[in-house]
């Protein structure tokens, strides 16, 4: 249909490394030496879809960039709601709060539900933001270990971690860093557990558009009205559309009382919080006009994930499953001579590859013996990174 | 030099009411009946400067809108610092934190300084955001009354409100809602008071570019190194450039320890907070390229403030000084037959003019007997609003 969406979009030629070296922060191109390939933060190397840029420019040309409705632009809330409905969730625009990013949404959700002295259950490993936001709200974080190798929820493993103080369970689906897309049976077990113990489920679905395998993304709130009533879903646009600098995400909550607490905790009504108008306009354009772009991006990521997992698994001591979702590889490197910290350090110094170590500070103790690599770049750049890693191990062995 | 900056820019012809009715929320055009003129929230009816729109579009066209440095774009922090230096403050880019709006900056500052059980001193009347953010941080708000009529700090009036629990004093300069630009003697008295009682000064200068009278804006931190060391200044771009929907402001703090607490309290390092890249780019353009536009805007506001104050003061029972700063009129209406609430209600219902009542919830008990009107519109629209108010009183009397 449109040449902008042909495979060329996700080739090396479309990446502007000069711009990336100026603009890509958070451990990426602008923060590393010129000879280093960063495979760190979960963000793509490709420019954003032209539809997003056009929507921003068009809105800016209207000339007015003043105060917004406190919960978000009606058109943004409608686009989000419509997208959730397409995913099987009984959403309504009135249940949507625009937030300045998914991470901010997570913090607002935790503040709405948790008080000092409360406990939350989350998993091990899991991205640092979930425990971080729980702690910021004053709660104690209890981690339920996931099955090594698969990242699967171990049946009946959660009950032992619950106490009278437990208020919420925090999940991430697709899961960062394991790349697992939770099965219906896992989601149902979590929901039943939450119901049995009267817990709120804080449900991070920021990766839900990046499904690479055959297991479908099942949105927790699509499972039943009862489950939806105890769930706060947070999501954003940084992973799927590369607009983390715009800081745009949202909260969906069907439970009226809980949603009131979320609004209160966000403080949007006083104007101390909210999402930028151009960011909402950009996200709306992403949802309405970038379906084809996103499908093409997903195809590219699928291809690169397969190549990357295979080449990494071929390195002695590495085991690297193909991620079912996310654009993250999370190889087990515990059968090499390295631990996650010294491998990451040596890869940086000697192979000029920057990765995220499976350190407790990033993912919890269960990430030990792993490194995490973002694959959201061109095949050429990722193959070059893989060659450097292989060469490092060949020289080393 | 540039026809875009001629007086036409601030005429009725340049206002796009159709756009305002679609985009101006927070008690403004998009939230009132079609026959109502809103003079409520502090935001202009004029489109933003073309330089700001051009800067946004140019940056978006680069194609990359990814993660930023956590404290803000280096170029944004430099532009803010340079602007403060021009205003006599010994600022440095390292002392600047980009925030998603001035209101957010105020909340971050309060969270950094205050804990539950603390007390703060602020003034009466004063904009609700200062006490609001203090209360959100758990502090008790003690109000020191300002002199009626002038809004002057009454000499030696603050000491009676201090206790062992007092941690901070919150000021707003130019003052919302009185429109007073604080004199050097007042600022020095506040600084000496803060020093004597070891208080942090949280200093809201969001109106500092809107100086209409002959009293110069004196930036608190320009007075001395000692004063600057105990001051947190917050500011933004919504009042001067009409970009509240972009949610962009900043914190300046020269005190290294205090600034560390601010960063910690903001949580920018975890990515749960920050300012959108396009908002920082827009604010940078405002500071670097819109000096002439701002001077022209100020001239317009000065003219309209004089006309408005005169016509309102001519209404029996009204007393309306010309504001020294801000684009707010704050007439004393206590010698009419109305109180602030029923006058605001009747003006809305009968004169189709929406104003902010001098209610305790907005400004504290000291605002009683006043209404607040924003004048940031064209002379034509404001004259029409004044005519409606006059007619209301003529019919009424």
C-alpha cells in the first residue's frame, strides 16, 4: 500500500546514527563511546512512524497548546478505549486516565492502592519498575520466583507469600525480562489467587503489542467482569512506537471506586500532573494510523529474535530461548565462566557491546546468570553485535 | 522587524475562537456555554508564537523522540540557566531540573522539603497550588495575612506564625491573585525571617515575565549567595507563552544537598517522571527566540490592565488596582451587595461572564470579597466582557 511501510523501514539505511548519538539517552547511543553498540534500554533505533510526526506537526500548527481536560483529551481516551475493546476488554473512555508515561502510570497505580506497611507480591525476575513503584508507595515487596528457563508461573506457588498485609499483586505481561506471554491458565490462577486474598492486580501490559511467537496476548481484563473489576491496567507507547521521550501512557480501570482513588492519587485535578497535549495527539495517531507500521515492525523483530536466539544459543554456555513477546533476549549465561556483572563489563570493554546485566537491582535475584539484550535495531547492527560477542568468546576460549 | 510581532498579533482577529472552543479546557472556552466569555484560568486566548510551533515541528521531523537525559535536555537546562543569569541569578545548568509543568515542580519541591507533621508558612490570599502541594506532602499550612488592598507583606507579621515544626515558607512573586510584584524590602524580610528560623524558601516565580508596572521584578535568588542557598525556585512557560498543555516547567536550586533531595523526590532517575522532549524544545525556543514576542504581549497586557482596572473601579462598590504583575485583575467587590460566590454565579448566569470567585478553596480566607479576572485576551473581547459586567450592575442597581 505504502512504500514507507515496506521492509526498508526497518533496515540499517533507515537508521540515522548521527541523530541517535545526539538524542538517544538512558544508556543508549548518546551515552556510550562512539565504537559501542548499545543493546540496553528497551527502545528502538528506528525513527518513529511518519504518521506520528505528521499528527504532531498538524496539531501544533493549530496554534493552541493550552490547558487540557484533566483526565486527558477525549479523542485520546476514546482511541485507547477502542483499542482495548478490539483486544476483548470491556473498556470505556471514562475508565481511561492519560499519564505522562507508563512508568508514571505504574507509580500512580501503586500510590492509589498501597500505603506504608502494606505488602505486595510480584515475581522474580521482573523489571525493576514494578518493585520500585511499590516501594515508593511505602510497601514491602515479596517476590514469587518464576520457573527457571521458561519464566512460567509455578502452579500454587503464590499462596506461601501472602500475609494479612498483602494488598496487591503486580504482574507484567508480556513479561520483562523473560519475554514470556502469559498463558490463559496462568492469568486465571493469578486472578483466582487475587480474588481469594482480596488483592488488587496491577497489570503492566506495556509490551502487549510486541508479540513474536504463536501464543496470543490475552489481556487480563478480557477474561471476566469480576477480574476486570479488581485490575488496574497500565500501558504506554514507548515500546511499540519508540516515543518514550514524549512520556505518554495510560491507566485503564473499570472499577469505579478504584478509578476514583487513582484520579485522587494522580492529582491531575490540581494540574500538578497530566500528559502533554502533543504526546496524547502522537499516541492517538499511533493507535489510529500506525497498525500497518506496527505489523511490519513486529515482523522485523520476529526475524531478528530468531536469528539472535539461535546465534547466542550456539555460544558454548549460553541458552537463549526465542522471546514470545517483547524485543528482549534474556540468555542464561550461567554455564559460561562469567557471572552477569563481569560478562556485561567485559562485553562493554572488549567487544564494545553494552547490555543490561541480570543484576538484582534491575530484575531481582532470579535474574542472576543472565544478561538482557534489546534487539530493536537493524539486522545489520544486531548481526554485527552478535559477531562481536562470538569473537569475544572465541578469543576468550 | 517582523510583521508577526506587530500589535496585530494581540488583536481580536488573531484569536481563533473556533479552535479555543475545541481546545481550551480548565474552565475556559471548551468548558462553557457558547455565549459565555471565560476570564477564569490564567491562560491567554492568543495562539502561541510561531517560533515555538516551528521548533516543535523541526524537532519532530528529526524522527527520533526517544529517552531523554533524566534531568532534562542539556540545551533546555542551558537556556533556563542563561535566562536566570540574565535576571541576576548565579545559575548553572547543573542546578536545573526540567519538570512537567510549574505545578508539578511545586509538588516536587514540597515533597523534597516537607514530611507529615511539618508546618509551612504561606500567605493569605495566595493561589491554591502552594497550600495544596504543601498538604499533599503531609504538612500543615499556616497562613500569614497580607495587607488588604495592597497585598503588601505587613512588616514583622510572620514571626507569630512560626513554630518548632515550621520547615518552609512558600511565596509567589509576582503574587497570584493580588498582582503585587514584591519589593526588595519585602524579599529581604522574608529571607531574613527564613534564615532566622532555618527555613527553606519555596519560591514560585511562574509569573515573573509578566511585569506590567514600574516596579521591577527582583528574583529572590539574585539578592545574595546565602539567600540563593536556601531557596528553591520553580517556574514555567504557561503564563508567558500560553503552552500549559505542553506541561513544561523547571526547578532551580543552587544548594547541592537540597537539589539532590529534589532529584530523589522527583524520581526522574527511575523514568517515572520527567518532561516531554517536545515540551522542552518548545520552552527552549520560547526563551531563545521569543523575546520580542513576549515584549509585545506584555505591552498589550499593560494596556488592557489599565483599561480594565479603570472601568471596573468605576462600577459602584468595586475597587480594582492595576496589577503590577500577572495578567489578573483582583477587584475588591465587598462594597457591592454581593459576596464573591453569588456575584460570580450571577455574572455567569446573567452577564455570561465566567470569573474565579475569591473563595477560600482557591485563594484562602483573605480573598473573601474579591473576584479574579484573567485579562489575557483581546481588547475587543475584554471590553465586551466589561460592558456586560457594567450592564449587569446598571440593570441591577
